[in-house]
C-alpha cells in the first residue's frame, strides 16, 4: 500500500511539472486592437557546454539518491542494526526514485531549462528500468559477475542518457523558436 502511495505521488509530481512548464498565453493589448502579435525575432542565449548539465545532474542525482534512500527506509519503517540482516527494499527503491528525479532535475537546470523535464524524467526511469531488468535476469541465472557489472555501469549510463535527452530536446526547442 505504501509503495502504491509513493508511486502515485511520483506520478503526480511528474505530471504537475509537465503542466507547469507550459507557456502562458501572451497578454492582449487593447491599444493594438486586442490581437496579440507574434513576437519579433529574438535572440536565444547560447547553449551551455556539456559540463554544466553533467555536473548538476551528478550532484543532484547523488543528493536525490540519499534523500530517497532515507525516505524509503523511513516509509518501510523497519529498524535495522548492522548485526542483523534486514530488508533493504525501501532504501533501494527510494534511492532509485530519488536518484532518477535528481538526475532529471539536475540535467534540466544545468542546461538552463532548455529541454523537456518530463522527457528527462522518462529517460532516466527507462534506463533505470532496463538496467534493473538486466540485473534481475543475471541474478536469477546465477551470473553474479554480470549482475555486478550491470550495477557498476547503470548509474553513468543513466546520467549520460538523461543529459543527452535534455540537450537534444533543448536543441530541438531552440530550432523551433528560431524558425521563421
């Protein structure tokens, strides 16, 4: 039940952010007859280098992973000491959700909000889902070397995919704005 509530909250946040990025309608001037005109050609600021989105995504991804892991552990509610074995599901899934959200936010802010945050979030989640599926299949087959390799390769792959989606959607948006 708790996981359903957390999933619903994450979906609501993603939808709210997507709707919140819509541009408002232009203001109508009654002096000009009440018809809004298309804005004159304006200059678009140069796109930041790849370093800014990468660093912001990595930093906020780590922060999100930590906050998500703590939140997931608190939601799970089990007390766990270092001596006994405990269920780490809440910590794992909370860290994954927080890290994915942090990566998307960091990439979007590091690229000066040029791309689509919703697509960044979807890309981050899709890469994590594919990596988790690969990890699970390797673990079920007993191929622990490949499972560990998947866990090592997954975070940088998720980071790069999220930043590239942000940059590509930002470039596409800039081309649409500059087109006559």
